[in-house]
C-alpha cells in the first residue's frame, strides 16, 4: 500500500472562482486517490466568497478557525470552529467571514474538486 501524506505548509495556495484561497491537500490529479479531494479554504478577515454552486460535487465543510455566515440557497447559518456542514451538489452557497481573523475551513469534495464544476451564481468576476 502506498501511503499518501501531505503537509499543509508545503502545498501552494491558489484562488478559486469563488474568491477564496485554497490549498488542495489531497487531490487525485496530484496524489493518486480516486473519489474525493480534501482542501483547506481560507476567507480573509471580514472577506466573503462569491455565491456559487458545484454541478456535480457535494461538499462537507469543517471549520478549523474563525466564524462565518454560510448562505445555503435561501437559508443562512453562523458556523464556527468545530462545526461541520454538508452542501449538496447544485446548491448555491457563499461564506462571509464575521471576524478579524482568517476563516479556515477543511473542504471535502466528492467527486473531487474541479474548477470547471464551479458556476458563479451572480455572474461574478471572470475566472
């Protein structure tokens, strides 16, 4: 068995279509796993992501640090450290960081995250 291990500090970040900074901690295109990806997403202090949806991927968010308002379709909830939330495929969602510290979230996607699977709901900035 081949053990896949990554170190968060060694994975380069990039900006996704929704405007968050992401580090793909484990992804099939890089690490050889098959059915899911795991990323750390960061929303800066008092920042927000663009409302968006994923055509195929379901997501699970787990909050590592901070507090935010997560809008899911027509509902919004406050999430904080220790909370986990399921986001079904096709559900428009966005995050607002409510604090002066980064909002850090682990995000598991299945099927794995694909930039082309992300559709901005408000016609946000070009990708």
